[in-house]
């Protein structure tokens, strides 16, 4: 599974990092610093929780 983040859609709510801090890093302004990340085995539920928490739908998961 891969995380893809649309940096243009991210509004800096930081909810992804609140649900999955090991996967979704935030930059100094509170925006998601991740643009693309391969999800480590076993952390798929965290990736899904982070994706689902984004009110802007800026996060896409690809199998």
C-alpha cells in the first residue's frame, strides 16, 4: 500500500498525523510533509485511519 498526498489540497488540519503520527509527518506550518510513502507492513490500518480523517480528502491510498 502506498500513501499519496495532494499537497495543493492539504489545508493543514493535521488530523492525519493525529491518527497516524508514524506515517504522516507535518511540516513547520502544520501541513502534511508526506507526498508519497510506502506503508510498512502492519501499519495499513493507521494509513487508512489517517486517510479517513482528512476533511479535504487530500490523501489517497493505492494498493
